[in-house]
């Protein structure tokens, strides 16, 4: 693994750490805080803000995927090289697990903390916030992730307004959470789902398969769909653009 790839993967781990810590942390710590809890809208906004802030911070380093489904979707859409898919995914999962570990260490310091209550884990059936069925949760995760990739592909296209992609992507993720939290607690991101599930254990680990399969399928579909609609080549979403040699 060369130095550029190490830099990119390190950035992805840090970015996914921030997404998981900020997004899941808002759900675990702040959503139901007495009298001033941020609620569903606040949690949705927190997830969007993590992506928006990291896109400006590390977008130029790694492309700011923060999500295995985004990496696979960009690859399917012809905007990311296959050689970097596995390193990116590994880095993202590591970042999410570290975030969940630190969040657990903080949250467990409060009296009455009970990790079995969910710890922002994703679930279906009786573990869905709204008791949605397996099929409903699967379909929602596929569709929401596909649309997420569609927005990412479009906002990072060479003909899109320059500098506004992080805002579009962050707001898109906020909207996704506004729709998806009652259904699955919103994944659209296998790494984000893996971190909390490891600490909840039991049912969360047993249901984790869905939150890998559905987002990866949805991401690939979204990338392929945008590729069919906009066949004009555009820059890969990889960061660290090669420097132009001086003339």
C-alpha cells in the first residue's frame, strides 16, 4: 500500500469515526435528554452535519466516502478505482468501531445506561423503531441508499456547481434520516451499523446482515443509474489529485 493510499484510508477512518460518533452520539446522548432533547429532527441533522463538515475537511484527501455503500456505488458508477475499494471499506469499518467504543465509554458513565436499549443500532421487525417488517426495512434501505448515491454522483460531477457538493450531500443525508429513522433507525451505511451492533450484540449482530446487503445493493444501483443518465466522464471521487508539473 503506497503512501497516498495510506493517507486516503486514514482520512476515511477519521471521517467515518466522526460520522458514527456525531450521528450515533446525538441519538444515544442527546435525542431524549430531559426537556431539551434534540429528537428525531436533531439526530437527522447531526448525521447530515457530520458529512458536510468532513466533506470540507477531507474531501480533497480521500473524496470523503465515509461509507462502504458510497465506495461501492462510486465504483459501480465508474467514479472510483476497484483497487481502492477494499482498503477504503476496511478503514471505514475501523473508524466506526473506534467511534462506537468511545461513545460506549462516555455513555456508560451516565446512571441507568443500558446498551441493550439499542445504542443507535439498526434493526427490523420488533427491533425497528416503528416495528416495520423485514421487507419494508430492506426496501427502504435499498431505495434511500440508491438516492443517496444518485445525489453524490450528481453533486460531484464536473458540471455541477463547484464547492456545493458537501452541502447537497449533507442535506440529502439529513432528509434520508428524517424518512428512515422510524423504519430502521437509518443505516444506509454498513460501517455505521457495524460499530454500534458490536456493542449491543445479540439481536443487533443477528440483523446486521441486512444493513450490509441493502445499502451495498442500493449504492450500486444508484451509481449505475446515474452512470446511465450521465455518460460523460467526470473526475473520480478519490481526493489527492496529482499535482500538475511546472512548465
